[in-house]
C-alpha cells in the first residue's frame, strides 16, 4: 500500500499551551481512518495541521513522500489534492449550489466552465443533490448543505479527503444522510481521515480507528480491536461514557 499522508512527531502549541504533543501517523492509499476522542483531545487541531490551516509548531508532514512544510512547497496544489470538509459547511452564501461546486475548479484547477459544470453535476448526483443546483445555501437544510460541501470537495478530484466532525452541526434526523454519503466514498479508492463522534460509523466503515487523548495518539487499531478489546483504561472509560 502506497503511503499518502505521513505525520512524524507533529506538535502544535498556541502560546504556552501545547495541544499536539508528538503525533505519528501513516495513512495509506484508499485507507479509511476514523479519529475519535473527547472534546479538547486535539483531533480538530490535528486535522487542521494536516491541511495546513494551522501551521505545525514542530514535526513533519509528508504527502506521497514529499514534505509539505518545506520552503517553496505549493500549498494550493496540495489542498487541491487533499480536500477538507468542515463542521460548518463553509459554502459561499452568495452563490448557488452549482456555482459553489464550479468556482474552485475554475479558479484553482484551471478548468473551463463546461468541464467544471459537468464534473460538478456528476459529484452533486453522487451525493443526491443534483435537483438543487440553483438553490442558495440558505434555502437548504444543514444536511443538504453538508452534502453540497462534500460534492464541492469531490469536484477537485482529490487523492484524500479530511472530514472534521462532519455531522456535529446537524440535527439528528439529518446525520444519517451525510454519513451514508461518506460511507459511499469508502468504496471509491479515496483516502479518508474522519474526525467523528459517531461511534457506530467509525466501527462500521473504518479500516483503522485512532483514539486521541491529551494531544497524543493513545491507542489505534482495527475497529474490532478498539471497540471490543480496548487496551488502555482511558479508552475503556471513553467508550463506556460515549456508548452509554
């Protein structure tokens, strides 16, 4: 399996407060990795560092063997290949659904309008939103907005997608639709890193589950190992609290 993302001794501090305290993680091509843990464990900060929305304080991140933090590395090109889906959708409010899914292709990827439109329509169909191409974000439910956000990320034809708590801002009845869309992506060969509090999702779709605690990876393994044979007392406590 080819390594897509390698994280080596990743550290991140805000002032004197150290959030990430030495993260090591390798994610292979097509692998689905779920990251779980309590609020404040560093999960979202870790993901934002991988996408360079936060600059690491120390450590190294490699994309297909190339350091993304070295001087001269083209970050926009990297973000085209490693997309991110946020908690809060981050759609352009003044653009309709189709425009949200074509603007990045035209401005960043340099595609012409017809090609961008064709790719956008295909991706919107993939997430069940092709009937809403003329709708503005304010006309959509939270779940629909998140599905458009996923389509927008797919339009860039990335190698990997990062999901930061993609269902945390949704009403409970909308969570299932979004999780079904993400589950569908697990069979496409895309590399996925999903920070989530949806334990059933992490158990059912992941190749590997990573448990973060206090800014470190406290335990990782197969879903079966993590959910039925947790080694650390801290993970046992977390699962007992969460699953109850």
